[in-house]
């Protein structure tokens, strides 16, 4: 469990935080820039979470 594993853990934590904050913003249901950014963050987390898990699995 070297640096790549812990980089995967860091990516996982950051993705979860972004996803939670995006869901909170989307639940407010107010139009504007924050809602658009939250939708983009959900998409980014959907791509980055599995990638972080794959890195953690391969380097453990």
C-alpha cells in the first residue's frame, strides 16, 4: 500500500465530498450557476469514484 493506493483513497474522499455537496445543492432546487455546477460535479463524481476504487484495488 504505497503512494498510488493513498492517492486513490484521497480521490475517493474528494469525490464523495463533491458528490454530497452537489446533492445538497440540487435539493435546494434553485436555478442558476450553482445548480449547473452541481450537475457537472455529479457527473465528475460518477466517473471518478469507480476510477479511484480501481486504483485502490490494483495497488493494494
